[in-house]
C-alpha cells in the first residue's frame, strides 16, 4: 500500500508509527512558530536582567515544541507561484534609497502612495516620518482618518519639500487600533523618546507588552501612548543605552529586542544612531522587500546569515549556484558568488549602483515601483544600509521547529505577476462593488486548469498524493472563522453525500476553547481568505501536534496556512472570496468521490452546473437596479431576518453577516426548521423578512415556513427561482436562475451581497472601511 501511493504519502503514513505527541498545552501553540517562550529573560544590563512576572508556575514543565512540518509539498507549490500576501490588519510601508537623488517631496509622495495602495483593507489612522533638516532629526506627520487627510496635513506644513538627498530612510503606516483608541498620539510611527532615538512601525500584536511596559516604567522610562508598539521602541532604547560601551550594530540591537518579545508581528526600525539604515523583522505577519535598480542585478537571491554562523569562516564565504540550497541559480559564467556580492546588489560591471528598497506588508504598495520582491520568512531580520541588504536569522539553522523555507540558505528575489489594475477600483465606485461584480471571473479563475468539462474530471494537483488517505479517514473536520466558516457549512452536505464520510464544521476559536479531541485518522481542513487568521493558525498547530492530516484552502499564496499545512488548494480568487471558497470545496468533494462509480451521474450533473455558473452569476448581477430600490424601502428598519433551509441555511448566515458588517443593521440568519423554537416570536408586520425558497428537495418544507410567517402578518421578500409559479402573486420577489441544488447557494448569495451594499450606501456607511473590523484578524 505504501509503495502504491508514493513516497510522500509513505512518509506521512510512517508518522502514525512514530508516536507524535497527542496532548500538549495550548500555551505552546500561542506563541507562534518562533516565539521566545520564557519572555524577558535575557541579560541586558550589567549585573542585572529584566524580569517580568512568570508566565507559568515554576513547577510546570516547559511548553512542548511543535513538530516541524515534514510535508513541505503544499508550501513549495505555493512558494513557486507566490503572489503577494494580502489583506493585513495594518499597512507597513518603508522607502530606502541609496545613490539616488530624491527630493523630500518625491519621498513624501512615494510614502503616501504606498499607504493609499493598502488603505482599501481598512484602517483608522495613518502616519509617516522622514528625515529632518538637521542630521539626526525626524519629522512626523500623523492623522486620524484617511491618507487624503495626511496629504493635506503635509501640504499645509512649513517643511522644505524641495530639499534633496542621495540616501535616506523613511517609514509609514496605516493603523487599525488594538491598543488604545484611534488618535494622533497612538498613530504610528511610534518613537522611543522625545528625541526619537528609535522609531518603529508595527503590524500584529506583542502579547507581553504589558510586562515590558511595567518593567521599563520602573526603570524611569516615560510612555506617551497606549500602544503595545511603544514598549518595543522604548525597550530598544533601553538596551541601546545599556550597551553603549559595546557599540552594538543595528542588527545586533534588534536581535536582542526580538528575543524579549512574544506574539505575532512585523516591524520596521529606524534610528538616528544608525543614519540611513533600516532593520525589519517578522514573526507571523507578512513582510516583503521590493528591489529597484537601473541596471540588471548580478544575482537574484540574497544569502541568509544564521545565528551562530561565523561570518569569517571561509567555507561560508561562497554560495554554489547549483547546490541544493540555492533556490535560484545565478548565471553559469559565474559559478561561485561571494556572499558579499549577493548582499551588495552590484551591477554586471561589479560596481555599486543606485538602488531603491520598498518595504511593505502588501505587494499592492510596491507594484507600481518594482515587480522584483523578496519575501521574508518568520524570524528573518533584514538590514538595509549603503545599498546592501543583509538577511539574518534569529535562530540557528540547526534549531528544530523550522520549515524548509526558513532554513533555506538563500531568499530568492522573485518577479510578481500582480498587475496594478488588479488592485485599483477601475470603473467602480468602491472596492466592494468591484469585488461583487468580478465574481464571474473569480469563479472561473478558481476552476481554471482544474476542471475538464469535456471529460467531466476534476484535477487538484495539491491534493493528488493525499487522496487515498483522505478517502480512508474516519471523519473530516472543517475549521474556519466568519465567511470561511459559512463556506464550510454550505458544502458540508455535499461532502457527506459524495464521500459518505462524517463531516464536522468548527469555529476555530470555539474549537480551541473546548480542546476538541483530534485523532491521527482524522482529516482537518482549514479555510482562510488571508491564510493568516490567528485562531485558525492556532487550531492548525493544535491538530499538527495530534498527527492529523491538515489540508489548507487559502487565497493568499505564501501565507502561514499555506506553508504549514501538509497539502491543499489555492483559491485563486479576489477579496470577495465566499463564492470561490464554495467552488474550491465543491471541487475537493468531487475529486474525493471519483473512485465511486455510483456517484458518476451526480458528479457529472454538478460539473455541468459549474460550467454554466459564470453566465448565471452575470445574470444575477443584472438585478442591481431592483435591489437598490428594495434597499431604499428596507434601510430604515433596525433589524432584518433571513431564513432558509438545507443548503440555503449557510446563505442566510453569510447574507446576515454581510448586512451586519457593511450596513450596521442588525440581521440574523435563521434555520427555517427552527422557527417554532423561538424565532417566530420576532415576526410581525413590522419585521422585514427575507426567505429563500429556491426549488430543491426541501422546497415544500420552506413553503410551510412561508405560511407560518405570513400567518403572523409578515410581508416577506422571497428569493426564488425564475419561472417558479408556486410563489403567491402579490409577494415581493428576487428571482435567480435555477441550478443544481448544491450550487444554488452560489447564485442566492449574490443578491444579498448587492442588497447589503445598497443598504450601506443608503445609510451613509463607508462600505470599504467598516468600523471596528479588519479583513485579516491576526489576533485572538
């Protein structure tokens, strides 16, 4: 059996025999892949050390390490494609230039444009800093609200914008508040002191910031913000001040800082003590660096300097381009490349050249400047100075619990395939409207290359080696949050029908809270739009420790979920991913059932339905005008009920969620079969109700629910199929094309998306920036 399914599956099968630990404390998972478990324990002051309250009783054992990912196939598949990580909670942007004359006006415009490219994901304030007129000084601009307000503040300032420099470092940030309300004081960049010795921008969350703050305050340091980031900036100054006699390099200083931090984060550091230098680091939050030069680069990779590696060791002084560790070969005419050359980005003539570096959490911010990017891995520290880029590892290469990408000897400079038009609004008024109307194309992209409509065959390359194991599993468990959770609910029935395997669907946070039993013959599917959702990642690590096969279904290539799962499927969708997630899960169910001849007719029926789907979605989008009128009559209500049954229960949940988050109207998705168990008490002539009555096997039961609510004088809006004559003639209807029962939810959700959009616009809500929400929830 092992020989039949191939070596990769055989390795996974052997995992059963090697006793992977089944029970570990959840604390071991919460710190992330590279978290420093003992907190503030390093010796940072002569004769003493920082001490914080212990994070566990002295008698308790240390957290068990998470097993390394022995199955990099899914990750390596994604790494080869690797478009940009997207949809982060905050937006980082940094700009460094060397031997490139730039006016301050040009620098400020680059910074503001970089922030503007990331603002469509939601934020509450924006800020930036540039070098001042005097050496060692920094000028800050901060604004609560949009980047447009920041631009106005810059324009109104007396700053000399015509001043030029041939080398500079500037950083900027859009903030989504987690510690402290939106305000100019809490806005990034955050300084360490009034002289701005150190300045930091930060994504994510530092979980031990409270302990850091307490210890630093006892040592006389003053805090001026409520942010967790300020604890990092002041800690940096504290360590620097404590080691002035040792003349630490900028990189050594940041390494010392990072070893005191716990949590998930991405940082960019700037300092007046290290002019024209910048250090970036990441753990859990995406970060990439764009490189722009006038001439062709001599190499297209940067070597990695690991902790404990002797830089004077002659054996480490050259990189063999065709060695197994070299991810991208350099020209054969130069078989050996000195490490210093791979860091210096020299031109073909061997001389330093003008160069610009763009640091961002989202490739959308740098695509207009360059398509040459380098992705940092967890625990990477990048140092840019004098046109050179050095990448250091916080950990030794021999340390366990690292992925193959993290311990690779180089970081490849890759070429982005993303086009600027893909991240712009185009002809649409808002990004949400663009996302809704691009769903016919996004559904096609999800199926492209995977569905052969002539042969009625599904091919998902990321799952091929693991299909035998998945078909033999005891049960399947889907774990997700929010919209992704609703996609799992929507496809659970078709999975159970086609595979005859029990399927459970779990909210990631509740799954962890219950310490749900997971076994080695389980298959656990993790669904996430961003691939960086904190609760889902913690659930993944929990399941990895218990030996389950972990499958990822994500939209963001290179994300944490895509790298740490054993195998999976990339959604290939836009930000409005519900429909594409739905299609991706359907394709998994179809492929799993291909060994069942008895389901051939059902599979062919569904695949034919998928073929017609894009055209049917376009037809539903033509209802925009009618839905706009419907929104005008509904927008004054304070609440809205959506009810359906079977496949359409998930449609109700997702529709209610969209209405809640975009228009701020209370809405609730109700299972029509539960009406008499409570929800019916809410129904009267003043309560707006949308009932989904598309024709499937449960149609008669939904008709019964319709009769119950109309008997209570409700005037429901009926979402039904075209040509359905069973709907009372005086009813308000939204009619959509009819398709296969398990695909009908894909068409039914689109009118609800459009309705939520028009409700929000009618109520004056900003649909692209819903209050209190972020597109990627990177904290628990």
